C-alpha cells in the first residue's frame, strides 16, 4: 500500500481560549489586534497551521463559534494574499471608505504596511500566503495597493484568475502533495509576477461581449430581483442561448469554477451585503 506523504502544514495551536489563540496569531502574523465579543468566547474554537514553500509562508486559519473584530497594521516586511475557504470577511483600509469584502472564490491582496479594520463571520477559514517584500523589490514592486481580487466581475483581469488558480494549487500541494510544493510555489510566483506587472493595465481586460460576462450579469440580476433565487443550470443556459455543457466549459476556462460554484459565491456575497 502506498502511503501519502505527510502534509507540509504543521500545527501551531488549536484552542478554545481566545487569548491563547490571539497570542499565537501575533507570533505568526505580526502586529494584529483582535477582539471577540464576550458571549462568543464561550463557543470559540480556532486553530493555526503553517507551512513553508521556499521564501513563501502559508498560514492556515480556522475559527468557529465567534465572529472576530480585526485591527491590524500589516508587517512592512511582508505582503499577504488571503485566500478565504469558508465564511466572509469585511475590512476597511485606514482613510479609505471602500469596503473590502471577501468570501470563497475571491482573495484579498494586503500591501506591506496597510492598516485594516475588519469583521469576520462566526465560522471562517482560509490561508494567508505571506510574500516577503525582498521578493517584490526584485521586480521594482513595492506591493501596490490593498485590494480585493475578484474573478467574478465582468471587467476581471485574466491574471487574477490565473493567480487565484495557482494559489489554490499551492495550498493543495502543501496539504496533500508536499513533494510538488516547490513546483507549485514556482508556478504561483510566476502567476504573481504576471499579475503585479499587469495591475492596472486596461489592455489585459477581455472583450465586453462574452458568455462569461453575460452569465455573471444574469446571476447578479436574479439575486437582486428574486426574493428566493434558485440555481437551475438548464434554465440559466437556456436564457443565455447556449448549452449547459458550453457554459460549464467556458466558466471553467475563464474562472476556474463551475456555474454552481460561481452562483454560490455570488449568493453568499449578496447575503453578506444585506
């Protein structure tokens, strides 16, 4: 029998003590002030795991039972790509009124030195990929601006989709295939370079008229207009004048997601916005 190699992640803490978990979080992530409502502390459960992939660090965070209020100044020596896997987070950057809302399928790029104030849902999990500033400086890149990377937008950049795909593959390699970790880290880094070089480049935005854009617009319309929207792939495909198979193939190519996965992500976002 062939045994699967052990995960590259190693546990840091698993605790029902909020104060203990917070102290461990600060050791791993740096200056990070976190609070939890008193009535949530009785049901608080959270864990932290870390993995190394060359100069990159992966920090898996899992929490349940209590929503958190986050107040932090990102370490000036590190940028972070937050990949949510469960729940939602709403954050605001200092002196910026725009809300930064993330949920599974999206990501948040946190620039070095950024000041953020946010809230998390009661059950939240995801992985932070820590990128040293020294790596970015090799590209004459200071880390740019903190921003949500959203592939479920009609004006998305292909480099965003590619970066999030490689980030998920890097996380999967750390969890399940550590012998592929170096290869996955290299592919992630190349995708990050491509994204950083393309940031703000209108020439990389795909044409307006495509099936994926029309699907995203249709889903947004139904979530807004229907009190109890239901996912029905056949009906959606018919309204878009294509087959269900064509729609599935196009979304997998453009967004690295199935129609139901996109629907669920946009539905969760819609509910969180209410």
